[in-house]
């Protein structure tokens, strides 16, 4: 209801499909001081986000309940990420994104960190590492990411044009946010502080792109301050703002899929001819949301694959250049 906070507390056992206007569930695992700050925020939109408390042992059941009712879960992992195979699908393909300051050291075949786990998991079909600083990212993991045709976006590239993050997140089901990726001056309570990193405004802008995702199922936030730590109130405030921006985007998101309804009048096809041989790249632009896709044909697929892209890719094609993103996904679809 307008004029009231959209965040309401509920017991984890009461989560069901009969919750009116519910667009997301915030799940606090362990002691979390974010809930009072969330209840200080307001929205002009008519939606509700329920906030529940649970333990790490019961988190998988809560996530399964959220998946059953089709509502994304926003999980505050105050004590660090739970066991990875308990929060990601087992035996089912999935897509994931990791926002982190680096690669968490060298590659671990045991999957001791989330990036290593995703690299080792054959069920991960698409993945991206976002916002990292190149000198903190292991060349070994970079090589493995490239071999699996997973994507990367360094902090510098993100800062140059943050809108380029949106295509990487559009089809992502699970996103992991390491708060250590935010620079220390904006988030002063990180256990492993970095002088450089995302600005507070950037992490909130990224929250909106995550919320606008077309297949979002879960967001896992970790790197919380310790209780009583100096600056903890400021850090918790930033987390609450991140969640607010995420929920605002979820509530206003418009689901649209050119692969399912290519003849919809909101999808505008733009065909760009390249070279003397008349090769063509087909772009699809939504007149409703201004999202962009590229059509890619491969011998393995009878129908076009629609790859999220940005207007920059379209502009590059208009200048006679084959967009790097088109080449990347064409190779991925034909080689893997």
C-alpha cells in the first residue's frame, strides 16, 4: 500500500503462493540488522516483499518453496555463503553471475569458492564474473572461464559504461554479490577491504539490472559486517538500499521473449548487411523496454537463438564491424 513500507516480516513456514502482491522474499540467514532499515523505505508502487528468518540448515527448503511459488529469493548470508550444492539446482542447467573483487585465489577442483564451484559444475550453462579488478583475478580461472565461454567484465569496463552489465544479467537465474567488491570508503566494514572497487551508486544501479532479469530466481548477498563493528550501520544501510533498488526493478519488470513471440509488434527487427558477400546480422529491439537482442543461427539449432546485447553492438554493426559479443556467442554455439 502506498505510504507504507513494502517490507513485511513473516515466518519462513508461512511462505506460500497465497501471499497477495508478493514479488520477492528476503531471507535472512543468521543475525541480520538489515530488516529495520528495509522497513524505513517506501515505494510508490503497490507490491509487498516478505522478510523471513531461517538457518543455514533450513535454507534449501525455503529456497525450494520460493521456486515452487515462482518468487525470487533475496538471501542475506550474514555468516558467508552456505554449501553451494544446497542453494544451486542439482542436475539441472542454470545460469549464474558473480560480483566480486577478484577470483578468490587459484582454481580449486573441490569448488571451495563460488567461482571454482561454477567452473567445475557441468550444469552451469552460462556464467559471468562482474566488477572484479584484473590484478586480483587468477589467470588460471580466466583461462577456464574462456574455455567454457563464460563472460567477464572488469571494474574498469563497468565504470566506463555500466549499462553494458545489463545484457550479462538479463538471462541470469542466480547472482552472488560479494560486498567486498564495494570500495572500502563506501563500505567500510568489509573483512577483506579494497581501496578500489564499486561505488555505492554502482552497486545499486547493478541491483536494478539484476531485478530486470527475465529468469531471476535467487540473489545471494554475503560479506556482511560483524555486529558492533565500526561503520556497521552505514554498511547495513547500503545493503538495504541495494535490496530496495532490486525489488523496485522486480516490481516494474516486463517479461518479454522474442524467441517465444517473435511476431509481437513491440519487437522491431533491424537487419544489418556486412561485407561484400552480404552477410547479415539481425537485431531485435523492444519498443516497450528498449532491450536489444541479436539473432544467431548455428547448425545445431533449427531456430534462431536470441542473445541479449546492447545498443552499442547494433551501432558497431552499423559501422561495418562484427560485434565482439556476436562472435563470442556464435563460437560458443558452434563449438561447445
